[in-house]
C-alpha cells in the first residue's frame, strides 16, 4: 500500500474538494487570517482544564467502562445529565427511552434520514439552511423543497402552499427541516406565532418536523422562545441537539429526541458500538457542577463578539448592504445589492486574508449569490473589527455603479 494514488481515488474526488476555506482543519485556522467562514466555537473558551480534571475523575471512577464498547442508545449516565439539562434550561421533559446519544447532531440528522428517507423522497427545508444538513439530504438522494425565509423565519404562506401542492400531487414529505433558534446561516429566530403555525400545518398534513437546535443555549438578548418540541402536542417533532457549541465540537457528542419507535429504529441503524463512551463519561462527570456556569461565560464571550460584529458592520459597510441582527448563535447574514456576486468576491477577500462563506453553499440550487454568511464565533473582537473593515473595502469596490 505504498502508492499514494489508487484506482479508488476517483470515487472520492467529489468529496475531497468539499473542504470549505476557513473550515476547521483548513487554512482559515491560521492566526493571521480573519476566519468568518466556519461555524467553529471559540478555541480560547474551551473548558480544557475542567474537562481534563473531569476526565481524570471519570477514569478513576469508571475507567474500565469508559474504555469499553457502549450501549447503542448511549451511556446512561450522560443521558441522565442531558435530561437534567434539557428540563432545567430548555423546558424539555422527556424520558430516557426518547433519547439517543449520537456522534454530534450531524449523525443525529443522518440517522433520522437513514430511518425515514428513501431516494426520491421529499424533504421540506427552510432556505437557506445548514450546509451539513443539505449535504446529508443530498446524500440520501432526497428531493429538497426549499421554503424561503424572512427575518421572522420561514414564510408561512409558502409553507402552507407547498404542503397543499404536495398533497395534491400525492407526495408525502418525510419531514419539515427547521432551525428555529438562531438559524444557521441567517441568525434568524422563528417567531412564536410562526412556530405555532409550523406545528399546526404539520398536524394538518401529518408531516414530521425535524427541529435542529444547535444554538438554543447561546442567547444574548431578547426572550427565550419555546422550542417546537415543547409546543408539540401531536408527537410530530424530532429534536436534535449538540454539545459542540457549549462544550467542544471535538467531543462529537449530540443527541436525537423523538417518539420511542423512532428511537428504536435509529438505534438499530447506529453501527458504532455506542457513541464514544469515553467522551460520554467525561461529559457526564463535567456537566453536573460546571456546564451551567460555563454556558453563562460563553454567552458573554459570544455576545461581545456579536456586538463587535454589528458595530463594525454599522461603522464600515456601504449603506446598500444590509444584514440580520441575531439575538444569539454564531452568524450574521449579509444581503448585497442586485448585481453583486459573493462567489466572485470570495477569492479577493481570501487574498486579503478574510474568509467567509458565500450564500450559495446554503441553498440546494446555487441561489444566494447576493448573500454572505459571517461567523463571529471563532474570532476575537479586535480581529472582527479588522476583518469587517477589510471586507467592507472590498465590497465597496464591487458595488454596482448607480
Ligand atoms: C444548525 C446546525 N446543526 C447541526 C450542526 C452539527 O453539529 P455537530 O457538531 O454536533 O455535528 C451544526 C454545526 O455547525 C449546526 O450549525
């Protein structure tokens, strides 16, 4: 196996080129660059010491089990801690049978697709949407029907019409995919009346809702809104979450919550001998005494960054460019005037040391050329201000002549 090229290379070529600039592991992690591209958590805020100490305690107490294969549903000590956290912070009151620990929320979404989606099936998704979910829907050969968003969430008239059209054509969508809180990529939070309307429509058309809730805990301002799963009285909501944004993405720990038959089905589809018992034991040791406090610290860190980003945008950007004002999460979504193309601008920004994601990667069909996603999560305030200034200068050069 010494050769570096094999006949299998052709199979992987399309996957290999998908590493986005600025994605973790890509060049955007270099300290001289301004990384607005990846949705990565702040490296300096990782609770490395506390997790190290928790790891030592976990090994002393239960090391032989932490290093063993685990149960398919996940380490029950972690499930117990997760249920305590979800009840305390998120108002979700479910039983252990409703929970499966997964390798990040990404695997949770993948497993839900494994369980529910056959090639050619329809998934209704807000548009734009989380790139990782779109990739998974594509990998399952689903037909993605996008519902456009405004600053209050998915447009409800379009969702209602889409569901009616599907019904008229005899198409049963497998689920409606939504990130109602601090959406990736727009930062938008779906209003309460729209949350209720999504559930009303889901009930009327008997369609499941996949609620992806990666950012719920990171609210900087405004009132907490109830999650869809807590408003659902019909058992239609499947809920996914993650420890990636509130402890560390390297843990690869997330979860899916749903009706017991679905959880059984997805557990059977999980081929890996239980999601990392090692990481699970450490988090179960860390969470009871430290997670709540740590999340409070993170909220302060990311609030300062959001404020730095919004302040810099206001100070530097030409008035033709607009943006969302998130109340939490990691992202701001810029809209450029007619005639500008974020895909064409990206290489020039990269050449000046600023990485961002063009809007197109968040659409199934290459729309979004007039949008840019800026992540403020990874970069400190001073760098945010520097990066926005550079970017604003570049965007100004591309403004269409009036
Ligand atoms: C909305 C959303 N869902 C899911 C994920 C995946 O998270 P995980 O690291 O748990 O796989 C992300 C990560 O960026 C995300 O933004």
